[in-house]
């Protein structure tokens, strides 16, 4: 007990040196605590992304099957069978897997309407007036020979199980700006969502109706295509595909398109990223046993997860370097400080050894002194970091990571103002890589996690013990006469 008391008194005996060491250690520990907190938070964010982005399994037609169908079927024979659809029952069978928590079935098709006005048509008229561009009609085989029709009068109808959970809305390619989504209780109702430009062109509002193949659909919601851009200077890409898409319930679309019990694709949500491969393997076995192996393919969609995690890995790498740098600097400071301390107090150490103090007693005294300084610095570091955590992370670490990621993309794709970047940075899911990085590295609200306090305490105490033990053991092993010579 007396050794501990002497060690604590030694801290306050040399106030100037002790305060200086505390201040420097507090700064080092602040950086170390901040980096630990970032690493812990980034790891937890990876786990949440696994649940949100890495748990999708898709069922769709094989491109090889479609190519073989087109090459083998000639003339009118091609129109007797639709190669782009399959029976909904096979998706139902796959969805029985215990690891699948939900599914999204989709059916799409086109219908012709002379009454509706396409927003694409209005856009083309503007381009035609300004650029002298003309558009002609096409012909299609009918019962009474060839029938002329306007391709801009063809509209896309998409039926979905749950429109709110459609990838286009989840990925923010489409954004609801009026009304509401349709839900499970609307499944038998003839309701729909339409694009804002399409609604404007046809004077539609919430509650209005449109006619599709002789049936009326009530507009329940209006959405905006956030990727839609108009042609402008600087080579910006013009995205026009699907701007007139009409979304309705799966059963309604199947009825209107004459495709009862038929879908184009299905997306399953798995309970965990780690179970995706298991679900894919089990689904492939079902396809083989049901005779769909040549027509359908099932695969895990982990691309979004991988893109998001790649951005987080950069942050975690920064944090790991920061952790070792901060606590490494703390170790050097403690080591240097204790070497100076033991040399400056050589007479005291020699006296203690002369009156019979053991080596362990001398070492314990210096360890207590060092631990006291480190624990005070650790406490101050935890308090100060809790107040500055979010500011430092968002304005320095995340900002640096974002700039690093975007700089790499600029080196790959070129100047961001050019048309190549506008096209090339669109990922397969329709979200630009820049937006994906911004989404993952958006502002973080980081609290002081208990794991951070535990890890910071362990690292701080470890560097304190190691930095003190080396000079203390060195001086304690000397004989009293040798110790006094240090003066």
C-alpha cells in the first residue's frame, strides 16, 4: 500500500513534468479513441449493410435461353410463345426456403393507347422543333394484314407484389412525390403509380383514372425519376427509358396483360448475407428438379454490398493506421518520460534499494506513477472525444475518404463534367458510384460505444505498463552504488 501511495505522490511532486506528459498523452489517446470508435462503428455499419444490401437473390430468364429461342423460332412462330416469362409457381416453391423472409414478383408488358400522351412524345416534339429531328411510325402484323401504329403510343405496364419495396424506390432511382404507395390490402384493387411527367402530360392527379386495355386504373401515387436529365451543354447523358412506366399490383397487371400466374422475374430477401449462397444452392436444386435449369437462373445480388463495403474499407484502413500511430506515440512518450524520471531520481532509487527495497517494489512505484498519469489522460481523452467525435469524423475522416474514393474514380473515368463520366459512373443497379459513396459515407452520428471505452482502456494501460516497465526494470536491476552514479 505504501508503494502505491508513494507512486501517486510522485505524480504531484513534479507537477510541471506530469502535466506536460498528461497533455501530450491526452492528445494521443484522443486520436486513438477516435480511431477505435470509427473502426467499431464502421464494422457495425458493414453488418447493417449486409442486412440491407447483401441479402437479395434474383430469379430470372437466362439470356442463353432467350438467344436460343430467337434463333430457333422463325416468323410468326416466335409470337406464339413469350420467352421472357415463366410460371409464378416456381417462385412460390423457392420462397418456401426457411432463410427467405420475403419475395418480390414482377410482371411487365406493353399496351397501346391512342388516348394517352407520352411524356417522351412531348420531349421528342421539342427536340424535333429545335433540331429538325423527325420520327416516323412503324408497322406490325395484324389479323387483317399490316397495321400502322405510332411507337410513342406504346406504354409500359409493370405489376409488382409490393411497390414500396421495389428496387427502383429502395435505390432511390424513383421517388414518390405525391399520394401513397399501394400495399397488400390494395392487391385486388385497380390502382397505380404514374410518373410526374406522364401525369402532367395527361392532366392526371391523385384519384384520376387512366384506361389500360379497356380497364380503368385509379392513380394512387405519383413518382419522380431522379435519374432523368435533359440534354445540356457539357455532354450530360439524357435518360429517357421508362419515364412513362405505370406501376400497378401484380394481379392487376397479370389480368390486363392476359398473363395470369405468369411473371418476368422474382427477387427474394434472405435473412442474412451469410445465408445467400445456401439459398442460391437450394434454389438451383429446385430448378433442376422442376425442369427449369435450362430456362431460369438464380443468383445472389451482392454487388451493392461490395460497392458500399469498399468505401467503408477505406475508412477502416485509416482508423487502423490511426490507432497504431496514436498509441505508438503514447508508448514513446511514456518510455521517454520514464527514462528521464528514473535517471533524475537515481538517489531516491538508490536509497530505497540500500534500505532493503526489492526490485519489484521499485518497479511497482514507477508503474503506479505511470498508470496514474495514463488513467487521468485516458479519462480526459474519453470526455473530450465524446464532445468532438462527430465533428472530427464527419469533417476530416469521412471527408478525406470521400475525396479519396472520388479522386480514384476521376482517374479511371476522366473529368466529371464530361459525358463519359455521366455514363460510366452509373452502376448496374442504376445508382451512380458517386451517389453510392455519398450514401455510405454520409454524416455519421457516433456515440461513445462501450467497446470503444474497453478497447481504449486496454490499449492505454498496455502502452503505459510496457513504456514504464522497460526503464523501471533497467534501473531496478542495478546495485545501489551503480544507481547513485546516474546522478
